[in-house]
C-alpha cells in the first residue's frame, strides 16, 4: 500500500494500475540494475564515500510490520522505517 502523494520504486516489472497512480498523485520510479554489476558497484562506491544516505528513523522487528505500516501511513515516521528479521 502506498499513501496518496507517496512514492513507489521497483527493481522488477510490477503490475500497476496507472490510473490509480495518477488519481492518488503517486510517483513511480523504475530502477534497472544491469547484469554486469557495474551500476551496483558505482552505487556501492558512492555509499562508501558517504554520498548516499537514508535517514532511518525506526528499526522494527518483522513481527511489528503492522505497526510499521501504521507509522508510515501516518506520515509522521520522520524518516525511513526498516523491518528486520
């Protein structure tokens, strides 16, 4: 579930209802990582150099997935919400 005005990213070809995306003012980002691994190595290098960062506001165990969704849906997460095994 993606909230209205939210963003969706995929590394695989998703089944999308484009009309729903437009009606909800959602943004879709397709990410292509080629089989040669060069793009992933470049991203890894940029991450290691501190050029890529995500603000992780909450780390929750997978058992709390429902609470994580509620936090994200509230719009008050204050950063990324990460689920761990």
